[in-house]
C-alpha cells in the first residue's frame, strides 16, 4: 500500500468513526473515480467499479471485466477483488447481506439506479458530503503529488509550445503532448484546446483545424501523478501578439491576481469568483462572466479534474487550508476571442502556494 | 479523458447509415410499445449513443431521447458553448444543455406512458431519481435486451471503421516493437501511442504486463517501470467510436501465437495444439453502452476482440486479436 493511500484510509476510518458509520459504498468509472480511488486506490481505465469499505478497513472491490479483476489483484492487493457478471446485482446482494448496519454511499449522483432503488439500499444514507470533506483537504503527501503533477504540466506546456506550429492540426499537437506524458510515465491527462481568432468562444477536444499565423491558441493541460491532477491554463499567439491581444490578456492577468490576492484559508469560493469578475466588470466585460460565455472561474483539483468547489459567485463553500484549486478567469473577450490563464495552487492559512513556474503572460511562438 | 481526434466524416459514416440504425431501434420500440427510448452516455459509456448519432463525449454525461418520430434529441450536462461542437461532430436533432439532466428529461417525457431505458439499472442515481420522482404515471422499463436485439449485425460503415482501427493499431504496435528491444514502460508506451494519435486515433490505451515472470495482468502503468525479460503489451484503440484491441508478447513464440490465434480465433480453454495450450480466453463485443464488454459468444455479424493467455512450450503469452463474426464463423478482422 502506498503511503498516500495508507494515509487516506486512516483519515477515512477516522471520519467514519466520527459519523458512526459502519461501511462506505463508493462508485467510480473511467471518467470520475475520485471517491473510489480515495478509498481503494484503484483507477478504472475503461469501465466502472465499486467498493465496500468497512469500518475496520476491510475492503471489497467489485469489478466486471476479467481483465480488471486480474489488474485489481495486482494493483490493489489489500482489497478483496470480487469479479462480477453484473456489478449492480452483486453489490445490491452484498448490501443485503450487511444487514442492520449504518451504511453510506457516494457519490449520490453516479451511484447506479439499480442499487439506489433497491430494497437493500433503502436504509443506505448519502455519504457524498463525508467523502467530499476528505477529498477537499489534502495532506502534505497528497499536496506533494499535486506539486509533481504541476511540474509535469509545466514541462508539458513547453512541449505544447514547440508543437504549436503553423500548418499543424489540433489533434497533432495533442499527439506530441501525450507522447511526452507517456514517456514521462504519466498515464492520464485532461486536455481541451481552442485555436483561431475572435470567432473562438471556448475550448473543445482537438479537431482537424490547422494552426495559422496570428492564431490565439488556448489550452488547459491537466496531467495526473499518482491519481492527483494539476492544471495549467495558458494562452499563446502564433507570431507576435497584437496590441489588442496584449491589452485583452492584461484583464485576465489582473483577474487571476485579484482572485489569488484574497485566496487563503477561510475565504469562500464565491468571494474569489467575485474578485475575478469585478475586474471584468471594471472594464465593462461583466457579461463575459456569465454562463453564456464561461462555465466556472476556477475549481478544485485532486483525484478528479473538476472537484468541488466550483469558483462561482453563488458558491459559499469555505476553502480550508490544504485545499487545492485553480483560479482561472477563462472566458471570451469580444476584441480577440477566448483566452485562458491559471495554475494549480494549494490554500494555506496565510495565503496560497503555486507550483507552476510558467510565466503568467501572453505567450507566443514563432510564426 | 478522451482527447484524440473527434470529428465526423460523412463520407465514412453517411447520415443515412445513422438514420438506418435509428430506424432499427424504432422498429423495436414499436413492438415493445415504447413512447421513447433513452440511452445514457458518458466518457466510459459512449457506445450506444455514438452508434446512433456518431457523437463521442470527451467529458460529462448526457441522455439521448429517441422519440417515435423525428430526430433523436440529446440532453447533456455540457455547457451551451459546447453544443455547436456536438452538432458539428454528430447527427442528431435538438441539443439541450442542462445542469439538471434528470429533471429536464422528466419534463420532456411528461406525456409518455411507457419509456424504455437501455441499461436502466446502471443509470446514474442523479438521473434516475428525478426521472422516477417526476414520471409517476410513466412506466420505465429496461430496454437493454431491446437494444441488443437491434445492435447487430454491424453495417458496412461500422465494419470498415473497425477494420481501419485494427490496421492502425496493428501498424503502430508492430512498428514500435520492431524498434525494440524496450527496457522502460514509458518509452514503449509513447512509441505506440504517439504515432497512433498522430494518425488520428480517437483514443489509445496502452497496457502492459511488464514482467511475465511476476504476473500476466495487463495494466496502464502509472510511472515508468523497467520491463522484464519477457513482457506483454496490448493496445486498445478507437476510431469514430469503434474500438479494437491488439496484444502481443514480444520474443520467441510471438509469431507462432499470432498465426495460431488467427487460425483459431475462438479458442477453448484447455485446448492444446502444436505446443500451444490455452489458459484463458475473453471474448468482447460492443453490445450496449460500453465500447467493449465481455460476451459468451459474439453476436452474429459483430466485430469483436478475442484475448487469450496461452502457454507456448511452457512460456506464457498474451495475445489479442480483432475478429468478425460472419456467415462462415468467426474470422480475423
């Protein structure tokens, strides 16, 4: 068992003790596995998996694919791997066998309906908040994993800049970066991008569009180390940036700095979003802080790319010391197009610490 | 997360092909008396929706609503700004971006009496609960069997794309292994994955059993580990929503195993032939929302993958091969 997983188990058992909880049922899949990974350290690569974690640490990991079962027995030897023909039916039956114990499950949004609606789960309570609390506050060993992920993100962005040449297709840029990450031993990365001019209103998976001189190219790179994601958002120009591009980007720099200026333990996600958005409002760009143009003004990071809290003005979650977040005022600018900026940070009692060493400026690559 | 090339080439998958697949579903819906068919999708479960619409999600989740007539409608948790990209890469009707997937679906289905949901038991609670609470007068039935009954045989477009995915996977794997010997997992993985992505693969997952002297479990390596004297590698590759796997164990016996598996694409456990003994076999095909699922036998006319652990003169070998279940039995794709 890795040190980081051993520590997570200790924290989980302590939290379960405080909550008077006898067992936790968690679900994960290849899209979102943070709850499952926190408890078992098992990452689904293609499909889905579930686990029952008992108060004494006994763990049963349920998988369906024979290949997943073989992998789980190697990667997660501390858990009893249960290979199922139908994971929903098997886990439902297992809940029934647990009898009159206090069981919680998480995350409620992803827990299969066949389990949720079963008689066996009638007394199972929602444990999402319990696990969310554990996911939010990172221990030093978890923060170290985020730091290493941030380092590899920085190096990945250098590869991205070298890859970003006129004539190359968007998907070819991603190929170069993924090649770098795999060589570096990094198995996972979340990445979207945008390329073009004022017509670009967001980022998306790579398409066949070819990079042109004068393009703004945006990306968020999000590699994972030991399951922990760190994100870096940067915007570059192919060729010399125009004055309009520089002026526009200054707003994003100011917004990141405004958000980070108040970032410390005790501040709410909403307060950070307001600080960022106030900068845009100051320049009559407030409309570009709405959901028509942007999703969030940042978010949590950890065992998932997009952990709570979302940095939005109506989110009152208080950030504790040890939370890892990204403050990113990514949105559309009417003069030049979509721009992004931000990097992972860990919240401390006195402020925050970032790990990225990339310059916080509008970058450029040779045309 | 899905981050390879996601695009729709109508020459490869004409809209008429997708319409014909929708029509197959509709015929079955009528027989079952369904007012709508619901198909959930997310990043690891994209296959049913992509088969009908060509849409492959890179993130988040959605539900395709297939009404008795008119184009399929897609309710998705991605933001409105992504709707344009969804429309560009797929063939569907209205796209409804909503953070309240279940609640807005329930409104859409308010006047229905009987709705079929593919893999109902696996529907996420965050979607299933609001549907169940709101649709008190609607019967929600599991439509998994209905969908499986129409999913195969594969049409020419699916077979052609699957075949091209197999060719790409094979080319990248063969080329990388030809550049060996490899000592580190990271370098080998990159040598396979990089060219595949450069050639337009939608997704590539390289898994290794890094030291067969220790175990035969294929896994995506987190880190960069030293490869043993004998190791196995499997590449799973997707193009346009269709997945294949090709696996090999480099070194002595590799070509013998490949030739034997090509001649015996549905081996039985325990079978022994010419110094080769079959230790385990897994057959996979796309039968629902997952790109590949274990199956007992391949559906008629379905592409699939056979994966096997074999012993060759006492040495373990892992191999995977894309196959097609045709009129003359199962053959290499």
